[in-house]
């Protein structure tokens, strides 16, 4: 994966969670394309789910077309369904979804959730849980393109109101409504230092 300038060295790779379908709103595909290019232009590596379909394929192709380095991580059983994208800098074929998520986490210094389905929601929720429990401090951006994630953000507010997200266990995340704000938000989130809790989590995952 590429080495980037000293000021941005804490963010060597950004993991993008997104749908294996393109969705109906053309803004989502446009956002995926713009984000892939922006990540590459910033000199950061892209980590993604490895598939050629949907927004996954769009964000990865855009990064490659802009000269970026892209690592795809895909479970063996999904190889035919999602069809691993050709021409990647690195393709990791793993045994199952647990290994996929672990490797995506280990290779990444920040996370972005573009629009997607149940799989994207599950990946986002898992990272939010780990952040809430203090298992890592990596920045996470929810890309609320066209208001896609607004119902989820309202649900978070409802959980707070009902006392299920307590002040001392707040979930920390950033929300970007414009794709061009995502990379600057990550750079502005501060230096990520691997905590002892994070190291322990990776050991025991």
C-alpha cells in the first residue's frame, strides 16, 4: 500500500463499506466514483469488499483510474456472486465473512460508509459498537449522500432519548452530506494511535 506524506501518515488506508448494488439514485454511484478518485488523489490506499458489482466496483475502479492502490478482500463463497474485481493492487481471498471483516479492519486506518444494504449496515454497526466500547479510535464517516442514512441517524437519536445510548457510552462518528468533505474530515479527525484495547481486540477477533 502507498506511503503518504508525513502529515497524513496516520491515514495510510481508508476502508469503504458500500453496496454490491448501484441503487436507484444516481447520486450514490456518482458519490462512489468521486470518493474513489479523491482517496487516490490524496495518496491513500483504498480497502474494500473486493467485488466488481454495484458501488463496490465503482469506488474501486475510480481509485484505480486515478492512479491509486486498491486492496480487495472477498470471501471465497462470494467470488462467483460478486465477481472479484480484476486489476486490483492486492486481492485477498479469505474463508468467510469474519475473516473478511477482520482483515478489512486490520488494513485500514479510517472507515467510510456509503449507501448500501444489510451487509453495509452490519459493517457500519459493528464499527460503531467497537468505537462505543473503546476498542479502537479510528475515524468513521457516515456518508449521508442524498439523505440516505438519515433514518438511521434518527434511530440513533431515538436510542439516546430512550436511554439506550448513554452519555458515557456515546457512539462517535462523523457525518458528511457531500462526498468532497469526506477525506478532509478524516484528515481533520486527528492522529490515530493504536490503543492497547485495539491491539487486544485484533489479537482475539
